[in-house]
């Protein structure tokens, strides 16, 4: 636990070194209506990005990354706005409590509160999307929405009649050892099923929606993404895969579509995800 805590502190420091100057220089597109800091539970907020003529009953649920211990919705704001405009589907970009102030079940409970709030606003069809650890949360959320059995195993309630139509995973993780960072924070009370440490164990054709997996040649989780793509193909899940190659100054590091959504590769990712959500 001590080693994990040291790794957590160093990880946050490294992320701030990269993300702070990036966020200070980001330029947001103007072709979407933006609602910031909409409350969905006590102390928790979401941003809503609504394009012109948005589909009334569909939404993206955007979950930021950060190894479950770092980050906020602001990290994904620019990407989320571009996605809303290119897809014609609104985006709900959420904050959630970070570990170790909560555990995996706590984060999932908060995400499902956001889903229920959006359902009250007329959203019935969800497209989950996330980067890195947010990709993990996007994948497990889609599975839990569609599988009552998996929800019961995790102790998650869903009071709304909704369906996950797609899952969109950017430089994702789908497994984490129980004894390494950040897995040590996952399940302090020991109440979660074993599959939370390896989501390939719970992937089923009938409950995992059509999926996009995105990685790049310099992504440190590249092999995990390639493995997950192979697993989904074997299970007969509808899945598309993109492995971007660095070119010149455009380096395909971890979560490059989030940090550089206007690069050709970033635009290709938003187009892939837009097509996936729209059933193309």
C-alpha cells in the first residue's frame, strides 16, 4: 500500500506537468451549446455539449482518465465538444470522486447516478466513451447497463430504462492486477467480483455493445488494446480498431486524441466513434 501511495503521488505530479500547460492553451470549438457544472449528485457535476439538431434520446457519456486517482472533466472538454459537433449527438462529460477517497464500486455508483439524471432528461440510449482508466470505466459501465447479472454481481442499482448502444475506448485499460497501482484501491471492502480485475472475463456478445478501440504506436497500453481487440473478435463482439502511427511532430502517445483532437489522427478517431455511435 505504501508503494502504491508513492506511485499515486508521483503519477499525479507527472500528469500535472503535462496537462497544466495543455489546458491553458486549448481552443474550444464554437458550434455547440455548452452547459458547465450541471449537478447530478451531491458535490458532483457534469458538462453538457449539445450540437445543433442533436438526437433527443441519445447521449455520449464521457469519462475522463487518470488511473482512477487523478483528473477532472476539464481534461476531456475540448475533445468532447469536437465529438458532439462531429457526431450530432450530445455529450455529457462527468466528474467523479477519485481513489483513494472512494473505490471502484463508489465510482460506478456515481456514474450510474449520472445515467439516471440523464434519463430524467429524456436520454434512453447511451454511448459510453473514456480514455485510459476512463476507457475501463466506459467499458464496464456499458456492460453493467446491459447486464442485470453483472450489475447484481457488483452491487450496482439501475432505476432507469436505458440501453448502452456503443462503447468507445481510447488507449484503454481493461485489467489491472489486484496488488499493483491502481488495483490496490479498487476494492477495499472485498465486495466486488473477480472480473473487475480483468473485464475480458465478463465480455459477452449479448451485453457488450458495438465497440471502438483506439491506440497508437507510442501508447504504453498499446499491447493491452491489441489484446482486447483480439478477445472481442474471438467472442463475436462487433468491434473496430485503430492503431495510429506517429508522423513527424505528431507523436501517438497515450490518449493523443484527447490532447490533440484537431490532428488528422484525432479527427479520424472522432469520426470512427461518431460512425460507431450512429451505427455506420
